[in-house]
C-alpha cells in the first residue's frame, strides 16, 4: 500500500466533505475560506518518522540455554504460530527486553521507557511466565497487570492467548490468565473467584473494587504474597489520578502482603527535555513517588538503538555526489536489501527521520518527526528542502525520490524471518474540524478575517474579532452574539 497516496485520498475526501456543508454568500469571505482549504489550513503537511532499529538482545532460546529462563519458555515464546504450524519461529529479543528480563530475575523493580512497537509487554510477560513455571500454576494470583483502558487489556489477552494457548491442548496451558475489567458476566466473575488465575489483567478501578468488595475477598486471599504488580502506560497516571493510583499501590502492598513485590512500569513517554541521563533520573523520581519503593536511575531501562543503514559523512563529496546523481537521474532505489542499506541516500533518510547521536553521550536516540515537504515548522525546514539545498537540486524532485526510497525501504527485510522492514515509517496527519470565520465589526469590504480564534486584529487591539454564522439556506453571514441582562434589565 502506498501510504502517501492513501493520505492524499483522505485529504481529498475530507476536503470534499468539508465543502459539502459550506455555503457562504459573501464572495470575499467565500474566497477567503476557499484559499484556506486549498492551502491545507485544516490538514497541514504530515510529519514523518521512522521506527528505529533496536539493538538485538539475542533470543529467548539463548536465555533458556543460559539457565536464565525456564525450559518451557522456549516452547511458549514463539512467533507466527498457526493452526498448521504450532511451533512457529524463534523469538528474537531487543536489547532493552533482555535487560528488563534480567532485572526482574534479580528481583528488582524497574520502569521501561520505549516507543511504540518496541515490544514493551514482553518485558514483563516473559519474567512473569518464567516465575509461574518455576513455582507452579494454580498457587493463586502471582501477577496483576493494570491497564489504563479495557481495550489494552483485551488486546493483551489476545497476545497472551497466542503464546500460552497455541501449541497446547485445550485447557492445557502451563500458565493460566484471565481478565477482570468489569466487562465480564456474572458467571465468568464467579468462576474467576472460585478458581483464580496465575495472571490477572485488570484496570485500576476494578483493582480498587477488588480490595473493597466483600464478594472479592477470595481474590484478595488468592493474591497473598503477590510477586508482580505491573502498570502499563505509566505516563497516563498524572495529577489527581496519579495520586489515587499511588495510594492504591500502597494499599495493594498491604492487602496482598507484597513486601517482596516487584513493581514494573512501562511507558512510551515519561520525561521530555534534557539528556537521556537526566530523563532517567526524572523517571526514577516519578516511579519512586508512584510505587512507594526506592527507584534508582539504573532501574530505568531505555531503548537501545542501532543503525539499519551504513553511516555516511556528509563532508565526503563522493557521498553527496552519489545522492545528487540519484536525484538528477530520478533513479529507482536498489531492490536488494544489502545494496539499499549501503546506499548513501538511504543513510541520509535514516539520519533525517530515524536516529541521531545525542550530544555528549553519542548514544543513538530517535529523531523528532519531521515534514517531508511543505513550509518550515518550528524553524526546521522540510526534509526535501534540506536535501535540495545540500545537493543543489529542486525540492520537488527530491521529494519524489525520497518517497520512492521510503516505500521501497518499507518492503525490504533482511531475511524472511525478519519482523520489521529496514524502513518502517509512519505518517502523522492532523485534521482540524475548523470552527468558523472571525471578523472585525467593520464594513464588509474592509473587515479583517481570521480562521483561528483571536481577541482582536493583529496589531490593532481596539478592533475586536467576533465569530460569524452563516444561513444554511442562503449563506448570509451574521455575527454571533449573546444577549445578557443584569439586575437593571
């Protein structure tokens, strides 16, 4: 699928939909709105970002061979299991996943901060399953995983089913898991209370009820000595809700006698600004406040990235000349994985949209999303404009070649067993619904018009702006006002 063409179709559909209910009689206002629609005021140029390549941490089988994980983990944690092939393929871990598993094996709490698509859930599911395998199933609730939304709990339930049920006879899974989210029917809840699972998936509201309701006392008893308490999407617990959850965790530790409980948090974003080291200190501070146990920076695990392409030196005239020749000749990108990886333009794309070196530490970190084309945003020119300036070519031609390389990279994998292409990129397209036209109280031919809400005409604070409405039948414009009365009428 060509995501750029899909984006254009969505924009055209939205533009057509928006125009369908706009009827403005005043020609000056109508032209003003038309110009805004044509210029993309309601759908700015999308931001583009590459999903980075994560440094490999070996395989699940490696950890089993080293005695870190129970032998059955090698059978459970396989990918691409199907009804025709229940064995699937070896699960390759990212380095941050391996670090998290080892941290849990040490009996230490931790927070994992890593972006979307980085396999955060495996960082707690693997050590939990290993713990149950070693201590035996059916010994009560050994892990509680708390999600901020039921949709996430349901999604994780499906993922657990793939690992823990496929490849085993019905009701023969070595680790039992269940949801307790408020969606379960009465009989399902009673069955849960009669026979608690090893792993309970829930949300913080249901966990609160579990601690207080008389009918759930059996579940509280089943969770005595709870080993794992996991909070997914940790960044959602802020402000008053964060305080409520922090107190809930302390009550859980008391109710479940969880003195040796391992607290785990995962989040795509927990701190912004500053260096990686500074962010790690800040996340540790927040985690300590939330979980009520000591957290040090070494208990905060971040993603470890590596380049998928060969790094180039832009000071090397040969590299720039090859990129310029590719753009000038309108060349197709290499169809071979290794040739694509070695191409200097592919390397430039990864540096622009994927990863960059953090000053000081030289650690690879994610690039911020950036426009491929269009006007500069926050002082940063578009990628096509920058490439055109570097190679003395036209931005339009640069954009064509860049799109072609991005699409080709999204289809190239190192091998058939590779889970991700060399360029797994995302477009962030924003659509605004629009509000109305704002105008000054002046004659129609000269009144100032704005699409965004402002108090007054820029530079002239005495000329206030007021919202307008338009008759659905004839399109006549009116100022929207509100009649207010005081005690004197």
